[in-house]
C-alpha cells in the first residue's frame, strides 16, 4: 500500500485548507485511515480517523468541531477539511493506514502500518 498526501500550504489564521491522501496498491488491507500531525519539538499526534468501510469517525479534542475527515472509497482517497485554523495547527500532516480490524480507534502511531510522506501546513499572518 502506498499513501500520497497533498494539499498543504500557507494559510492565515481563521482560514481553511483541505488535505487529500490517495491510497494505491492493496487498499483492501486498510481498515482505518488516520491523519496525524507533528509540530517542531513535539510528538506526532493523531487528530482524526475514519473507518474505511462504515465511515465512523473520531477526532482529537484539539480539532473537534473545526476539522472533518471524510473518504471517497471509489477513489481510495481520504480528506481532511480544516477550518478555523489557528497558528498552533502549524505542523507536518501525515496520513496513515491501519490494517488491523479493530472495534475502537487506535491512537498510537505504532498501530498504523502505512504512511504517507507528510505535507506541511503553516498557519500564519
């Protein structure tokens, strides 16, 4: 499985940005897709996840109500719509895939098997 993230950039506080993550290869191996981010000097944290088959979603408190994760299964693509962006949202954003079928949402990066290359999001005026 290969994951290709795109859509990052520079945006002003309060603005919006939409990230995309296109999956290719044996995508039927993926049960959950997640978006992580890592700011300089900080640990990588999960911010949103989606169950590929039933569309259930989960969010970190820090982004709940501002970010929306969605998927287009026909295109094997997951999106992260980010709104009301804040300077503290500045980070490298990664998409990841979990091949284990779980009833819950994994939160650790070590639980995810496939990773995209990361895309930089900078929120600044």
